[in-house]
C-alpha cells in the first residue's frame, strides 16, 4: 500500500517550539502591520467609490482571516493564550477610557480583536473532540448571530446601532482616497472562525479549503450588506459555507446525534420565534 502524504498542517503543529512561536507572532502581527502600512498610502489612492468600499472591506476581512489562519497552526501553551487574551482585553478597555488618535485606535483595536479571537477561539477549537461537532456549532452560532441582530435587545443589534461600541468591537481598515475608516468583521465573527480553524488543525480537515470557505462566506455577507444597505449576520453565510464545503463535519457520530439534534432544534425554534415576533410587531 502506498503511504499517505504527511498532512502539512500536522507537520506545522509538530514543528520546533521556536518556529511555532514565530508563526504565532507573525500571524498576530500581520493585521496591525498591514493596516498601518495601508493607513500611510490609502488616502493617496484615488479610485471609484465602489472600488474604494470593496478594498476597505477586503482589507478589514481578509487580513484578520489570514492572520487567524496562520496563528491557529501554532500550538502554544494555554498560559500563553490566556496572557494574549488578557492583554487584548486590557488594550480595548484602555481605548474606552483614554483619548486616542483614530489611526492609532484602529491599529490597537485590530490587534486586540485578532489576538483575543485567536487566544480564545483557537484554544476552544483545539479541544473539540470530533470534527462533526462543528455541525451543531455552526447551526447554533448562525442562529445566535441572526437572533442577536434581529432582536432589539440583542448584542449585535446594540453594537450595530452604537458607533462607540462598534469602534472597539469590529476590525477597521482605511478607505482609499479618504481619511475615513470602515468596519467589517466583529469580534464574534473572528472568534467563531478561530474556533473553526482550531478544529481544522486538530482533526486534519483540509486547511486551505477551510480558510477559503470562511473567507467566501464573509465575502457573501459583505456583498449582501452592500447590496441591501443593511447589517448582515455574517455567521450565517460563513457557517453555511463551512457545512457545505466540508462533508466531514456533517457526519455526526451516533453517540452525538441526540445532543446535536436537540441543540440545532432549539436554535431553530428561537430563530422562528424571533422572526415571528419581528413581523407581528410591525
């Protein structure tokens, strides 16, 4: 029998400690470095308004996704992950209470959100026992994001209505040809994608495809939002892309089917109730 080729992600995970630390640091530093460079030349880049918006959205989504994808392949200690999470929260709290320049705030927010998402999301994802656990996780996450946006008391709805909350809970990127900054992915979106990447690493899912599917789902959400001019729950198309593009996660083990069915059913019922209330209250 011909031996199977070594899994590239598994090989990366078993790399020497110095290499893993470098890969993690590179991933976490990628977004602020690239955004900082963009802030220098983007105001001088004059393009059409449509292209400017597209470039800003691409920068605010693809950079953090790539950063999380790189950092997720580095297996670090739980203590190091907790330290990054604590530092990220401290930076965000400092921004809330201290005065700051817009560009400096953007760099801090982008760095902190990516760091927090990696430290928490990837750590959880690496501890998921089976790849098929992503099926109920995707359904519940998509449902929660939809409910959170549609409900007046939902966190996503509140953040979308508050410029101050949005300033510290979403990734930002400069808009070409202007001094404006545009938000895109929120902390919940980053957390979920980091979790998915952590599961993909541990359970040897096709990694490039997993990352590409997350980016595709994000692009779909951005396209719909631009077309309709409304906020879109990004985890709905992201989760759908993951489930459709990774057959492995749809094969739930018999021992897990009852719990998965209950979780997905309850999530679905909550969505139906919230949507019904929204339409009946009009």
